[in-house]
C-alpha cells in the first residue's frame, strides 16, 4: 500500500540532520515530526539540525511554537538548530502578527544554514537589533 509522498524528509550530512518540510503539516503531523526529529538527533548523534521550511507558504502560531520547541529540545540534546528558507510573505505575516523564532537562529537558505553550523558564516541572531 502506497502511503503517498513524504511530508517531511530527515537526511544526515556529517553530524548535521537536515529536515525538509515538503508541505503544510497539520497539528498531529507536526507533533510526529517533532518526536521523529528529536529521536533522530540521539540515534544519529547529531550536533546540528537544519529545518528547511522553504516549501511552506504559511506558518501558524502552533507550527512556529513547535519549531521553537524542537530547537529547545535539540539544544538540550546537544544540537544547535537553524531554521532556513522562511518565505518573504511568511516573514511579513510573522512580523505583523508579532510572532518570532525566539532564540532560534535563522538563515536565508540551506547553504547559509550549513555554513553557520560549520562555523564559516553567521546566521541571524534573534537577539540582535534589526536596524543599524
């Protein structure tokens, strides 16, 4: 029986897990993604986690809170998390609604996220001022 296309893929690159969200997830799917990713951090002994949300054109408050929770759980398991690929419209809506990523680092795309985790670039520091 075919269960359809994967909603999320979790791949390993060195000591980093790359979790790509391919489509919008409902609350149950988000909770399962959270559980699966946190489990994989221990199984794969990962030091970094990238969550790629580039395919999402919407991110509600539960989804954002789940991503923040994943990052905190990953931190407690010894891994640094970077969220990459936030679309411009999603970023605009997040700002308008007063939602943020909390202490979770963000980067423009997968390449920048990997560079940050490898120590060759900086991701956006959520505590840094947004103006200069």
